[in-house]
C-alpha cells in the first residue's frame, strides 16, 4: 500500500505514541487483561491511521477539455444551483463530494488548466456535509481556467475532525487533468462549481472515485 507523503510525520508520531503507551502500561501495570486489550486497540488505531493516508496511483490516460472528473473519493451530497459570491459572482451548479474518514483523502484536479485565483481561508470546523461549511469552515478556493477560457471553481473544506488542509495550488500554477491539488487530513468535502449549461452525470448519494468517475461534461 502506497502512503501519501503528507502522512509520514503523522504515522511516525502515532507509532511512537502507541509504543510508549503500551510499554508504560506493561511496565507499571503488567496485567494481561489490561495489556492485551490495549495492544489490540493500539494496533487497530495505528492501522486506521496508516490506511487513512493511502495514496492510490490513478492516471488519466485520455484527457479531455470538456470532461470534469471527480476530484475526490466519497459520496455526492449536493447538486444544486447556487450563487458563487467569492470570485465568479454568478450562478453556478455546485456539486459537492463528502469524504468520510474511511475514504481516500487525496484531492485531484478535475480538468486541465491554469490557476487564475487561489485563496486559503481560516475558519470553523463544522461537519463537512453541513450547508454552511462551504462558507464558514477552514477551506481553500482554487479556480482553474481551461484552454477554452472556462473557469471551474473548487473548494477544499475541512470538516469537524479535519484540522489541516494541504494544498499545492497558487495563482499561475499549470495543472494537468488528474494532477494532485492537495490533501485534507480527516473527514472533509470538496465542492466544484460548474457552468449552468454543464451536463451533470452523477446523482445525489452516488459514490465517486477520484480521477475515474466523470461528474460532468462542459458544453
């Protein structure tokens, strides 16, 4: 299993903690019905942390300037027309994908282009599927301008458990379709704001696979 680079430090810290905890308990309280359950729980917890940072290799071989791929693994929780007021200042179709702690948390670029706008916002940590989370939670806003001068806005949103968004975008960065946008550490969501004439190809509650599921086609 390939591990994402953003997980190396977290895995080392958790491993050190569980080892020291188990050694301390074994030394000061060497009782089998205490040490054995603790060892099992520690192993399960450590496995969960390692699994969270798994990093699959998914390459889009047939790129297309009209296809919007899912930027994340998860479940579609929002498909609606909204007013995008931060940058685009117009109505868009919002497609939101919620990532549970069990999902892969790598975020990918859904379409090739250049970053025309980027901003990191400090904020709260409401549950990521809450409607207000896209406006008040810790988040990033990344706008990709395609070769056809269509701008696609994305938001990485931290959830109730997440406390850190990792992002690789900055204004002027060129991204290929399927390149990594970043990583969100524990439970989170990604919003994509598409032109109103886009053909949406997913439904609410659909499961998505980043860099594989096509969520929309541009006109």
